[in-house]
C-alpha cells in the first residue's frame, strides 16, 4: 500500500521528536506523503529526509488557559485545521504529549493514532503507578495494596478528564467518559522493548513495536588509547544544565582502570569541568560509533539513551533526574540490565561502585545482550509504519 497521506506530530524534546522522525521517514520511504509537525529546531533534519515540515505552535495543555490568557490546545488545534483540510490525511499520528493534532483530527473525523515513544504509561490493576519508579509486587498482598491505592490515582485522572473535556467543548466535540482520552482508542504505538514492560493485560489497540531509532549525523571522534573498558557518560541536555553527572563520573572514575568518554549533548556550562587523564569530554558524539564500542553507559535514564544502549547490548548505570527517568531506571534494574544510583546518592564514590559492579558482574552484560539479540532491537519504525498503514485501510 502506498500513496496515502499522513500527518505525524510530536513534542519538541529529542526523546519525542526523534521517534516521530523515524516513523515519518519510514512512511515516506514506503511511498506515502508525510507531513511532520514539531518544533522549528527540527526543520532542517526533517527536510533533509525529504519530509514536508510544519512548525508546531507552542501552547499550554493542562490546565487550559482562561479565555484571553494565552493559546491552549483548542486554539492550536483550530490553527491546524487548514493543514488538515489541505492535506486530507488518512491518519494523524500524534505523540502522547501532543494534544492539538489529536483534537484537530477528531474535529475533522480523521482516524488518529498515538505514538508513545517510551514505556506504556497507563495503569494496570495491581501494579505500581507509572512514573514513581517502584518495582512490581511479588505477593498477592502487594497487588491488593496497589489496587487499594487506585482511588488516589483516579482523583488526578478525573481532573485530567475534566480539563480535556473543557478543551473539547471549545471545539464542539463531545465529552469523553474514559480516562486517558488524549490517547487514541484505535491505535497506540508503544515504542519500547517488551522486556522492560511489566506484566499486564494489553488492550487490543496497543501495538508494541520496539524502539523507533533516529540519530542526527555526527562525525566520529578519536577514542582514547588503550584496552581498558570504555565508559560512555551521556548527560541530559534538558535536566542537567551544569553537567553534574559528568563531573561526578570524572571525579569517581579518575585513576580507575577505565577510559571515560563523556558527552554534554550539545551544551557546555559556564563553569569549567575538570577532565581527568583517563577522560575525554565532547559536546557531541555519534551513538552509532560509541555505543557498540563502550562497555557500560552512564546516563540519567532518558528512554532514547536507554533504548539505544540496550539495542547494542550495553548495560547501564542510571542516575535519574526527572520525568520518567526513575521509571526507566527501575525497569532496567528489574530486567537485570544495569544499576540505579538515586539522585540523592549521586556522588563520585557511588558512581564508581556502580560502574565497577556492572563491569565486574557479567550477568548485566548478558541480560543486555539478550535484549539486543531479540527481534525488538531493530525494526521498530517498520512495525509502527505497518500498524499506521493498517489503520489507514480500515
């Protein structure tokens, strides 16, 4: 099937924009007309892929702003309607954090899919709530305790449903009774490893695809000389502006029998960073070069970095910063692929202990290599595109 038209829209952080670009690239390669809508800073790489680019408006999602006090999702959805009328897409694929394209699709009666570029966030009865980074219960008593806590979660879900319905009312749309109304009832693409998902009864509309990998091209760097294990330290741009993780790793690993390559991922703080003799600091590097070459990845736990490391069979040391990073860290530890260093314990000594442990205990590497050897390590964008094509046929 070719010659269909798709709008793929995503939140502008790299962890959301890159999987959307991977999907858009795959759909375009299958002969479809694709428009990608995300933040302006991704225009150049999108157009380099041959995609038509539409800059996304920035707006407040929840709570909806009062009338006359700034644009909200309803106003952004209205602004998208001319594009939908001109493109006449067969399907609108909207990132889980990007509400306006989903609303615009509902206004025009266009089928919509939701792209979740990380772990599935919807609650499963008897399991911990998403985002708090707690291990699944081992006993029936533990499962009952999580079920008993459900009313607390549903208080927040009811508020979210109410605010979503207020936004829908501005667009003349009927209210929704279900929770998570921003997620499509027809197709939900979950771009993560099944091995990181806790046991659950999967809804029929959910399709697990594996990660949707995308990387901006960067020149290779010259690796430090020697045969000592290579430690890659990947700092979060959004959540670590002062490169604290890099500083702590350099402090803890200085003098250790390892080589350390750290990347600040495009930013450098004004305060200088002391680089030890066995270390190297760069602003950018290619994960395609470093991930296969390294022995352990130290990061904050963003899903994109975690997924890339596991795709190459590399174990992780994660020190979470914010958002879903604690959840990602928990799932990596739960799957046996690495260790977690909580932010409150992020010191040179604790990071040194964690890196030593992961390097010395081969079961971490074996668990990561098992995931890398599975079919889910590659082909996520192709599986996602096939699911979108199927929805377009229905």
